[in-house]
């Protein structure tokens, strides 16, 4: 059901001219903020990646505004015209979902506005990277958002190697068709690192799966993923794992692997004795 936000009072004040960076829902339309609705209602027009996608959101909100297609590949003269229009108009910038400029178009437009003295205002809200990080349970005191991994195998491997020494949780965006290749690359480059796959965030079939690469590959081979994905890699593990850590890794591995496979995976990740881990895995399976 559409949200009725069209009850505009006669004294509704127009927005001051400038650029308004507006975060929009990443799935559940109920996540739109009151301030975002207010800006979209009072602005003079909306610059967006795809007018069809933004048109559906505006219809849901009961709003009608001029929609102008904009992305970072737009020609300079198009961006120049849009910037010039903000001297006397309020323009909202949205992406197809989430926060603009976070692996989405907008940074060239923001830079041009600042260079021309055009005011820029941010209206914060949903962001898939942050939602995935908080849902994952991985350490979040330090994290690095690194956008999308490269599509080519060597470039993807090199990117993971370059980031391997960073003592922080790594956050990426990924697509469902590329997930298995990405997990395989992580398993090769960072075999000891715990991984979380968050998909369909805020939607009906939201899913979070966590473990080491082989277990996750086995799961997603049997359950091909759909939707947009946030892929997270935990920080480097300490050289000496505690008993509790090893048991936790074994339990996670046993969700999708046989005891012998789980033992081999955890041994590779922690350096512990595989035979001892296998014996413990058998005990855990019986429990």
C-alpha cells in the first residue's frame, strides 16, 4: 500500500537551493526516513540512477517530481547543467538503493557542486555495507569497505593479497552469479579467515551465513544464491587459537561438512593437529 505523504500544507516552505544526498531503502520500503520523505516531497527534482526504480519509490510515497537520470558516466556537460540548475533549485540525489556515493554514482557531482559553491546536504539512512557488518557478528571496531572485488581471477586474487595485511574486517559488495568464484578466491588467498555472506538484507528472505570458505562454497553450491550480497571477511586470526575458538570453528564447519572435512578445514585455518580435531569433531557430532 502506498504511503500517503501528499498532505502538503499551504505554508510548506520550499527547500533552499542546492544538492541533497538522500539515502533510500535497500529492500524494505519501510526503512525510508521521515527526513528523506520530507526532502523528496519539497525538492524541485530528483537525480537518480534509473528513473524506473526511483519512480516506483516515489509512487509508493505518493509523490510526483521530475526525475533526471544521472550517473558518474554522464557527460560533463550534463553534469554541468545539473549543477547550474542548483543555483536556484533544490535537487535530491538518490541511488537505486541505499546511500549514494557508496559504490554508487555521485562523487563527481558532489565535487563539482563544492567547486561551484553549491550547498551540499546529506540525509543519512540505509546502507547495505553497514547493515551487513552489524548482522554478521564479525569484529566491527575496525572495518574497511572495499566496494566490489574485480571480476577477473588474477585481479581478484591480487586485490585480496593487497588487503590481507589489514587488521580489520573487510567488507565487499558482490553479485549472486559471482559469489562462488569470490569465495574460492578468498579460500585460496586467506584460508584461515572467517567469512560472512549477507544477502537479501531487510527483505523477506534475509539470510546470513558464516564460516570458512569451503563450508560456504558447499552450502551455496547446493543453494544457489539470489539477490544483492554483502561479503565480509574477518580480520587476521591470532596465531594461537583458544579452545573455545577452535570448538566454534568446528561447530560451524560441521553444519555443512563431514567430520573429516571439518577437521581438515579447521586444521588448515588454525594450525592445530588434524587427527585431534577429527576425534573432537566425531565427539561433537555424537553430542
